């Protein structure tokens, strides 16, 4: 893959129509900021939002984070002008384009073809793509989409709100829990039963993550709508991380540190990873293929897991050093 090995623990969504929020975004602590031209912008504001985004890309300091733009959907006449105007006028500042409602490989291939032509004409380096999987069609085709643009596609994002609408799922809040999605235990001696809540998005999350990991992409979780419920946000983020997810959207700056917290390995996890690598290095020197650590067997698979954790921490520590140098 020909893309930067960048962090995606937190992705801050910022409406392209709100210059005050845009100006604050580079300093919000997010790994990536995406300037939104789609759902967060009213139809009457689309063209001004596009101008705002072009101005912001060219005039603000984006050295502390990656920067992306969510274009309008391919079913909208705003889409081609988003790509042409933004990339022609500010493409050298962009890390990625976020493509909404991707339903099939040809959706991404259309955007990639336009990008290729603009980049050739302007002499820009290739701009990568993030694909929003937020429809039943997109989830049905997620493996094919994951393979569609191997030189550009960097991440798949689970867009829970539109996905719920597309599948006609009954929801209570965007990305939150639905109390109707539960099972009951068998009755006890007194006839009482316990309720066990489930995550109704588990299958969709798992399928997207497997497609990403199979084809070298980053799995990112989308929005959690209740910005007044940090505990709810943390619970959903932990579930996504447990499945193998790499980051989550923040629709408000207050959610950025929550995402960074969950998708940063904790000290205990990092320390164990280092001990695993040390133990395996010692075992290799002694000609052993597997050893025991803290009463548990560790082998080649343990090394791979530990290496992933250490590589992630090196990225995070490297970003922190880079921020201090910029400041």
C-alpha cells in the first residue's frame, strides 16, 4: 500500500459551513480532522462551505493532524464539483478524501479516476481515499469494496446512522444501545429472569473489520450521537476496539480525548508486549520455539500481537514528539 502509516484513533468531524469550528479544529488533538461538505451542511450552504474548506486547507496549519474532506455523495450533483474544486485548488494540502455511501467498487473507482486526472494535471502526489460503508448495499459488497482501489484506499468507516436507515433498523440513538436488542436468562427458582443487552451493530462492525484486516485497511467506527454521554461513547468505542477496530469519529471536540484514550494501548498492555518480545528473543537465542510467561504459553502468534502493540505506541510517541517540535 502506498499510503502514510498514520494514526486514526480519533477523527474529528467539522462542518464546512462553520469557519469558527474549522479554525479551532487543527488544535483539537485529533489524529485526523475531516471537513464535512455532506450531511453537516445545508443544501443552501453547500457552495459556501466548499469555498470555506478550500480557504481553510490553504491558510491553516495542519501539521498537528491529518486532514480530509468528506465530499457529497455520488448521487448528488455537488459531488463532482467538490472533487474538482477542492482538489484543484487545495489538493496538495489533503491527505484523504472521504467518500460517503459507497455501495459498490465502481463508486470508489469513479472518484479515483477523477483524482488521477487532476493530480496529473496539477502535479500533485496521490490523495488517498476513505470509504463510508453506511448502506445495506455497501455492507453486502464490503469485501469487494475493500479490494477496489488498492493504491488509494486507506480505511473503511462504519456509518451507523445511515446504515440504520438503510436496513430499517429500529434505533434509539445514533450509535447507541437499543434496549429492545436483548435476551433473557432462564427463570430462577423464584421465576425471575435477568436481561442481557446486546450490541445490535456487532455483525456490521465485525464484517467491516474483517474486510479491512483481510486487505490491509484501517477499520474506523463512525459517530456516537449523544455528546453529553461520555460513558456511552467509551462503551461503544471499547467494543469496536475489542473487535480489532483502530479508531472512531468524534462529532464534538469533547469526544476526541475519549477516542484517543480507548485506541491507545494502556501501560499494562504495552509492558506485557515488551516482556513477550524480550522472552521470545531470549528463547530464540536458546533455540526454543515457544516459552512460558506468567504461566501462559507464548509463541509466534504472541510475537505478532506484541509487535502490533509496540508499533502502535511508537507511532503515538512519535506524534507526541512531532507536536512538541511544532509547538
